[in-house]
C-alpha cells in the first residue's frame, strides 16, 4: 500500500497560530511532522505491530488536531509568517572618532552581544554567532537557522534568541534548543534569570516561560513594539512604545508603570535601577522600587542602545547617527565620539572597554579609559586592527543527533553526570541519577534530544541548582 499523507494547518487571521501538522501512514510506520508554516519543523516516526494499529494511531492524531481547529491544506500555499526586524537606518556621525582597538565584521547587522571575562559573543541577522577573544581573535562560529535577536547570559549559560521563535543554548560545543516561543509571538527581545525566560514582543506583550518551557504568565502592555525586557529575582521590567512597567516575577501582578512619552528601544539594569533608551534621544534611569525617575541622560539623536559601568558609575549610549556617549551617574555628559562602523544596536562595558555591535554588523572594542578618551578628543586614536575569521574555521549548527556510547568507552566519564528522561503525565522530564543529587528535582535539558526512558551522559559538566531545579552545562551523549 502506498504511503498516505494528511497535511493540516492552523493559521488565524488575527496573527496568532501559524503552524502545520502532517501525518504520514506508511504500512507499519506513522511519521508525524509539525512546526511553523514555511519551516522544516520536527519529525518523529513510530512503528506499530500491525497496519491496523498504525492506521488507528494515525487517525487518532489527525482527529485530535482537527478538534483543535486544524484544517486540511496544501503545503506551500501559505507562506512563512514575516518576522519584524528593527530598521537599520543609520547616519554617519560628525563627532570625533572613538579609540577603536579592534573590529570584526560579522557579515550582517548585529543585535546580539555578550561579553564575559573569557570572550565576546556577537550574533547577526544572518544567524551567525561568533566568539572572539578580548585581544581580537575569532575562536568559534555557530550557525543558527535564523537571525539572532539577542544574546543573553544566565550564570554561565549563554542563550541566543532567534527570529525563528526559538532560544538556543550555546553553552556546549553544539547549539541545543532550550526554549520554543509560541507561534503568535513576534519576538523583539529576551532576558533570562534563574532559568525563567522573559519575552517582549511586537504587540507590546510580556510573557514568561519557566525552565521546562512551560508558560507562566503574560500581560499586555499599554503600548506596542516592546524592545525592552529585563528580569531579576523579584520582577520583570518591560519597556514599549509609551514607557516602562514593572511586574511581579512570580505571578505577573502589575507593580508600577512610568510613562516616558517616547518609545523605548533598549533596556539595561543595575541592582537598584533600570535604564530605558528612547526614540527621543534620552536614556531614563528609573528606580526599581517605584519607577521614579532618578536621572535623564540627553543624547543628540534616537537612542538605539545603552549600558552602564558596574553600579551605574558611568552610563553609555549609542544613537542612530553612529555616535556613542558617556555620562556621569548624575547625568552630566562626559563625551561623545563616533564609532566609525555604524550605529550601536547593542553594547556592553567591561574592564575599561566598551564593546558594541552595529548596524553594519561590526563587533568593535573601544578603549574607554580616561587617557584614551582624552587622546581621542584631541584627535589621536590608535589604528584599529581589522580582525578576520580563519578560512578553515568550522561552522557548528544546531542538531538533535547524539553520539551513543557506554560509560566504559567514554574518556573521563568519572567527571560526567548521568541524567534520565522520564514521562510525567504528558510531559517529558529529566532528572539526575548520579549520586549526590536530589532526584526529585528536574533538570533543564535540551528539548530536541529528550526520549522517554533514555539515559544521557553530560560531560564537562557544571551542574548547579537554581530556582529549585538543576541545569546541566556540558556536552551530551546518549548512553546505551
């Protein structure tokens, strides 16, 4: 008997669900594929004892989806839903050139940046994520399926949010799917704290998702185009077209809202304050406890990004005219300089250096010491080093495929942690079964490699307990 395919879609005019579901019955096998319309999606094949059982299983799956509103469709008629990307309009600065130490051209406009003591990360709209040392050497390259919206860190986990609605864990050698945002969400920005993901979107909503990729709560803001979300222990801070709001981290209860009469285009936070860069050329510092304005930092054009030195000692901003600014904590402007490589979409300060990623896709390292700035203001700047990626640099793409090994054949397995995937109701959970861990606590673990009853070895592991669960960091192998 020839294989029979049933292809269904659920696409709502209001802009919410936009997904497909396909069931292929081929003898004893039933293959189910699902995902967003216009994307490959995920597939799983099950084998049954008889053709009758296979047919019954296929019919059950189809009927379940039809009851949820799916309808027969023709693949390819509906197109992939468009994803909003911030305009890359950028004018040339007339300010004096900043002291750029080195710069790396990533190949496309870049929003994503994260800098720690070991390396710099840059993610661009082509889906490329590069790692670069502080000295300007490219050490790695990941290729994600879609453009990178942002790169955020949660302790020693590094996550990249992409335009395909997925959040990838970049902490191991291979990117793994960590979170998958609902089809109705056009992501603008992400933040993660203690494994809880905050998502702000085009419609002005704020949504939180826990470490098991389960919805927690959502709220509609008073504005739209929500480019700011920042999370801490107690709250989620949300910036959109009219201002900034604070919500309780646990249940989303509104705490305060501060109107700014300007669209918020970027957000930053320190222990007691949140910073909102706006389209009217200012960065507002708001007190976390009540939303009161503590200071305003005036720029000469629309603010694309902002950041601070530790404790807000200095405040930095980047405008859409390729200029960067530094302010004293009180609000006094200390300097304004040109990037020479486009407008800074995102930025971060570390150890007297300001790192920016720009509209032309450059990751640049700027010497922000007082001596270097004084020299730049006087017209003396270093010749920037143009960093290049090695021609043979391997490109690593996300995959759900795992090497299957035994403990006895794994080098250094004594340092690894064994986890087990089990079914709890309709959910697949993961727990640690190595000695010394509480097996009642679940583990945050990549979705794409979970298989009921399977055991995995996580090597190079740093397993920590955060927010009442464990999170595994390392390279994953499936055990026989």
